[in-house]
């Protein structure tokens, strides 16, 4: 298991918060574009792909901050 310093934990926490906010912003943008029917399908697909990538990155950071505990 990788041991993190307090500075590393703080940096990862900040990165996690940033990625979560970007994920929420993309979700709102995708919702708005699909509801307005003026959005370009390719743009919506790119935004969805970026959102999925962010979700994977969020999960990875969370696993670094909260490692699995085998009970």
C-alpha cells in the first residue's frame, strides 16, 4: 500500500474537488444542450466522453485516498 504524506493527501483532495466540479459542470452542460435541441450531436458526444474520463480519474483518486480495507 502506498503511504501518502499530508501534502500529497491535500493535493489529491484539491485535485479531486476540481475534477468533481468539472464533472458536475459537464453534466449540466450536457443536460442543457440535450434539452435545448440546439446542441451539436458531436459536441454532446465529446462532452460525454470527457465526463466519463473524469469519472474514471475521480475513482482513481478516491481509491488512492481511501484504500480498500480487507476485513
